[in-house]
C-alpha cells in the first residue's frame, strides 16, 4: 500500500468521494466521522497526512489540530483542513495552529488531491523530519522503539508516563506548567484537573529511581527536567 491518509469527516458523500480519489492514487485510507475517534486514530496510526473537517461530533477540528501539534509524537503530521466555514478568521486560526492547507467546501477533488500530493512531496524532501530519540541528563527516550532508559536501566512505563517523560525530556531546562503538560499528554479535550499531572509525576519519579531528581518541581507553576548543564 502507499502513503497513509486519515480522513476525519462526518459527511458520508464527501468521505466516499475522497476515498475514491485517494484509492485511485494507491493511498491507504482510514476514515471516521467522530472527532474524538479521529484524534485517537491519529495517535495510534500515525498517518502520513490528515484531512480534517472543522465541524465534527465529539470534538471539533480546531481542537483536534491543536492537540496534534502539541504532541511531540504527532506534531509533524501534515494536516489539510476541509470545511464549509469560509470565514477568514477561521482560516487564519487554522493555519496559525499549524495546518498545512485550508480548503473550503464545495471543492474540486482534483485540486485537493494535487495539494495533498504537493504537501507529501515537500515532507518527503525535508531532512530529518522528526527526531526519533531525545536525551537529557542521562535519560534517553527512543520514540521508534517506545523505550525509555535512565542510565543503563530500561524503564517500565505506561503510555501516559512515557508521553509525560518525553514531554519533559524534550523540553529539558524549560518549565512546563501543569496545563501545558495536560494538553501535551492527555490532549486539549481532557477534562481532568492539575492533580492528574501531580499523581503521574510522583509515579514517574519512583520509576526513575536514582534519576528521579532530574524531574524538578517549580512551586505554583509546574515541572522541569534538568538538562546537562545543571550538573
């Protein structure tokens, strides 16, 4: 199969039309009409490109795009917004949130396909698109293998703990407030409290063992991961 396309769109006729054109180009196509399911699929499938409607049940397209761009594991996935909302403000907001293109319904499917091919060609030509390893202060995060090591020790982390540690290590030396960590790890649609972050940080520190002091508490703000210059 070819490149993977995720279509998050709730209009059945449009989904059928897009699948027809994408399959002709030998793309592998996955579709959903629900925003929450679409966000989950983006995180698990890691497609080469996402076609995203704005008006969706479950979770709107702008919130989906915001969550994807805040997550280090999905931030590099190109997003093409496809919507009936032609207001200039919506267009600007979508592009400012990191969308690669914004196409208004009704649209010419051949034009949409041409734009998508151009985006995919550009991403193929970009060097070193997404780092697969991040490290700081003796802790190494291997995204491709979904492994975390503290020194020579392989850490037994849950998916959330892995994502939380990755966010901290990737931003080592920088203070991340609790709301930012909630958005990065649990998504902008999560309705939990700051306490969720504190509980997971406590569990993460225990698993880091001798490296637990790398995760520092910044009072009344959040947390930061020590970088190499701190030693």
